[in-house]
C-alpha cells in the first residue's frame, strides 16, 4: 500500500466522519481543508522525510476526533507531538525497533475491536479497557461496574438540569508500566447498550504519542518540552450554550467553583465578558477569555431571568480539583 503511486483525493475519515481532504501525489501532500497541524510524511525505508506548511488551528480535536483506524492509513503509524502541534505520518508502519522509535518509548498494545482501538489499564487497581478518543479532553469513565469499585480522593460535580457528569480525583492509572498519579477523570453516563471508557488527550499530551496501526501498538515517549502546568485542569466553574439567536446562557455550574461562589445560576444570560459584548464579538474571542491561565480574574456581566437589571461578577480561574 502506498498513497504516492498516483494522484488521488481521499477523505481522512474516522468512524465514517469525513475530517478533511488530502491530495496525495508523487511529490507532496497538500492539505485542502484547514486541518491545522504541520504534517510530515516519513518513509522509514530510507527515502526520507518531507514537511508541509503549518495551517492555523484552534484545536487538535478538529483534525481527528476518535481513532477507529484512519481510512487509508491502516498500514501506517501516526506520531503526535502535542507541544509542537505536529503530526508525522510514517509509511509503512511497524516502527518498533526502527530508528524512528526512541528506545525510551514505552510500548502499549492496541487491541482492535468493533468499537475502536482499546488499551488495557488498571484504574486504582481495577482492570479496565480504555478506548482511544482524541475528541475527549478528559479521560472519561462510564461503565457502572468500574465506577462502583472506585473510591475517589475528591469529587466536583455540575449542578443543573443538563448536568451529566462529575469529576473524580483518583489515586492512579496504570498502563504498559506507566503510572499516572492523582489523575482527574470525568464520570460519564451509560449511553446505549455498550458504554465505554475513554482515554483522552489529558494523558497523551505529556508524550510524543505514536499510533502504530499496522504494529497494533501505542508508543509513548516522554516529551521533554512538556510543561506540567499544561496538564492542570482549570475552570471558572460553568459551561455555556448558545441559542439559535446567538445569545449565551449558563448551561451548568460546578458545585465547588468561583462561579458558584458568585451565585451564577443555570439559565443566566451572559452579556459581556471582559468588556466584550457577546452579541458583537466573535465567539472564538469570547471562548478564549474562558481559557486564561490559572489565577486570572474574569469580569462578566450577566442577567438572571427574574432580575430587572444585569449584574457584574468577578471570577477567578482555579484548579478543577
């Protein structure tokens, strides 16, 4: 299998969802849609490596939401550098033991199922299967049997009619000889007849992660440029929804948070964020204000449905747990 034999337009598809068109030619790969990572095609058989221009990207999730095998890449390996925001595609795969793979990389077997690619793990000593999911910011546990066996060190939960999850600080997650101490995971709900547990990018982002589909393995190599503060989960304590008219409302509020202390409630309409009127500002600019560093103070003008006049609250970005 080689995508470079002839010109071919294919869809980068995961679980049947078209994520972007890539034009393969004998000379280069061009990103047609705005996927936003720098792509490198690497032949570890000696031809060499080629780099392609960076495309601005808001979030890695827009490239690959869930990994159920990339159509057209089943015989490749894909390496993610989360810090540098760079993807390397290696063809053919089976990179274990090659010069491409560092000796410090830990090999974790990938188990291919009809659900996707699974990893065997132990969560606070309990055996568990985690499905790889790059759409999930947080590792999420949904199977009732596993959740009932856990004794979290700390809990924070959303309040509100649409609150579907809470956050748990556990003791550790073990996989492939790696130990993640004091991880924070989301507790999901059992949707459908076969609920799944998901491994999110919160664990992967600490490494150079190589998904070797043909080798049926995930390789994790410590990222020396990774900053531990990047893994700290921070929050103002609420989530929003956008109405069809473009208005912004509070959807849920965390029970232990700056938003709760400021008496924000589900259904409050957010009018102004740090001086920017919601109805006059691009949504991405408003959202960026909700993602500031730890300790940042955010000023919000909001209106409760039963109040005659808006009020101003000051929130501080804090640790989730």
